[in-house]
C-alpha cells in the first residue's frame, strides 16, 4: 500500500460524493486540454477521464507516477514528472483548465504562479486549505484581506464553491479544505501599467498590516499624493480596494517612483 508522504504534503481524497461534486464543478468538455497538479493516486483523474479524452498531469512523487501508470493507459494520460513550480509558464498557459489538490505548504506560491500563465484558460479549480480559500476571496476591511488577496483578485474572479471535510481525505489533514474556482478577468476596467510595480507596492503596503498607509508608504508617497488619489493616508492596507491599489500603482509608475 502506498502511503502519503509528508514532504510532499500529500492527503489522498477518497470521498466519492465529494469527488463527484468536484467533477460537476469542473464541468469539462470532451476535448478540453486539462492540466492536473498533483494527481496522486488518480482519485480525480480516473473519473475525469470518463468525461474527457486525455489529461496531462504534473506529479513529483515517483511512487505516484508508477501507480498512475499501472491504473491509466498512456493513451489517456501524459505524466510530467516534475514540481509544478518548475514548469515553464508558457507550457501551463496552453491548457484551457488547470485543476488540483494543492499541497498546503506551497499553495500560495502555486496560486501566484497561475497569475503568470493566463492565456486561454476558462477557469482553474483548486482544493485549498479553507483559511487560504477565505483569504483569497475576502473583501476589504477583513482581517484575512492581504497581498495575496489583492494580487489574485486583480487577475481572477474568485468563487469559494464548497467546503470539504477533513474526513474526506486519507490521512485526514488537521484543517478543513475548500474548492475554489478562479475565472480569469480578461476585461479589467482599470488596468495596472507595470505588474512588477504592482507586486512591489503590495509588498510594501502589507509589510506591516497594522500600520497606516502614511507609515508604510512614507518613503515613496506623500500624504498629499494619497489624498490627490482620494485615498486616506490614515487607512490601513486592508481598507484599500483593488481599484485604489491600481490607482496607486498607475501613479507611482507614471512618476517613476519605484524605478
């Protein structure tokens, strides 16, 4: 029997009812090009292959790769033996759907990587630790609203679909999971000019969450500049909307402040 490995953050989904719910949410069409991150023993992969012609899967664990090869013929699956964080962004951007049960310890890194691969994707469906799912779907004035929230909400409309109890996995994780859908926002009304400046700006804004914008931005923006943008210097970062962060980025890029 293959055991889950802690170093890969493995928890195998076994609840068939939950698996059916996830597949219904993904709702793939027969010919769609799908990439699965961390298929493990194929709990999602095998039932998905009744809906689609073929799946590509990134799997880092040699034991899981061997198990998948035993269960699924090569005509139905292409296994990429690698770490998803090392896969070329251009390669990932070729898929119409990306799915996966993301290891908790690198879920934020994977989510941020997905902001760099958007091309023709219809959507992304990920199982995440509930705390992370709530963070990325949170609103302003929420304690969970942070840098990851703003960055992802710039690129995606985020839906928290349903919770997955810990008993649905073997071994059971210590936390509840959630399924989220990320749908690329291809028509942002307000756009960032320089995405690197946007990332830098968010790091500065949320570096010390309890401090005001006046304090966190003291080396790059004056109170006068913030007020000119209709932003209160006494607000904390968690009170600033996505649109206002875009306004700040546009201003600092236009003024070449972070160069």
